[in-house]
């Protein structure tokens, strides 16, 4: 019973409130005025919102198709326990226990036009023509903002290492007797047997990408010209800057809908994987 009360108080009731207020015009004080679908119509006619939605989906794609495979690759290498593998595992995991705000500030300094080590390193090796204002160039700002979250692979790496450790060694021994190379063992034994862990990692990535706020807020504030704005930052702006609470909650409802659609796709893939496993001889 206490669990039900907590779920109602901190999830169901706030969620219903968000849905209700998404159909209202409300500046945060006073009475709200019914707006019908006006907030949603405004959103999809607002170029900033469309850019925010596209950028959020880009975060999801980068996490799914770049970050997750990178996690798998590093886990496969460390699972073979090379020299100082424990040290490497610790180093890779450290950013996951560090404040995201601190990491965003660190990368802001790394990208700094005049003081940043990235531009200084390019100049030192004769590639000064490649130096630029990474966070203020419309062509590089989004990718530069995404880079930290893509390369910090600690959580996914540990998840996959744990899953790999449960695979019976007899499978690899039998494959070795059949002449399978190390990469073939990974391709035909390890990766198929950690598919569920990969799907779980993608689930985490989707949730993380939909609520990503610190990197674009601290590193670019959504600029230049809204090139790095995402749904979380758009919601923040509408609520805290424009005091359009109804509009921000409508954007929140759209974010929930996007998340639900992505989860349905993921669950469909999981069901197909399960049915394929049952039909395999």
C-alpha cells in the first residue's frame, strides 16, 4: 500500500497534471485558460520546437548506433583480460560517477577557441586551419555537444562485461577446437548471447537522450541559432524564461509520446528476438 501511494503521489498525479495543463494557457500564476489543441498546434508550427525534436532524435540515434556499439567493442576487448584491463575498466567508468555539470564545464574548456587544448593541439601539429569555435560553429556545435555522452562508455561497458562473464567457457573451448578465430567467437557466440543486454542498454540510452539537459544548457545554451537545442532545453525555456507553462507541458507530453513510440519499437524488436530464439533448432 505505501508503494501505491508513492506511485500515485509522485508519478500518476503529476503526470495527469501535465496532461491537463498541456491543454491550458497558463503563465504560472493566476487562473488557467482552456486552449484546446492550441499549444500543440503552436509547437509543430514553431521552428525551434521542430529543431529541438530533430536534435533529440539525433541524440537517440548517436547513443544507439555509435555509443552502444562502442560499449560492446570495448567490453569484448576487456573481457579477454589484456594487460592492465582492470585499470582500463576503472578509467572508462570514472566519468559515470562524475557530475555531468563538471564534465560539461570541462568540455567547454577543451573546446575553447583560444585556451582550449583541442585547438592548441591542432596548431601544434600543423593543422591550425582546422581550428574553429567548435561550440559556436553551426556546422560542428551539435556534434561537439554530443561527443562527451557518446565516448563515455563506462555504464554500458560494465553491463556488457557482466553479461559476458555469465557465458559458459565451454562454448568458446568448443569453438576453438573447431578452428574459430577470436573475432568469430565474438561474432557468433558472445554478441548473440548478450543481445538482451544490448537491448537494455539501448533502453537506457533512449531515456538518457530524451532527458539530456546539462550538455546543451551549459556548453551552448542551445545555440548558435538553436542548432543544439533539444526537447529538455526547449521545455526549460518555455517554462522558466517565457513563463508559458501550458506550452512547456505540451512539449513534455510530446516528449513522453516520442519516448513511448521508441519503447514500443524496442519491445517489438525484443519480441522478435525472443520468437527467433524459440524457433531456432
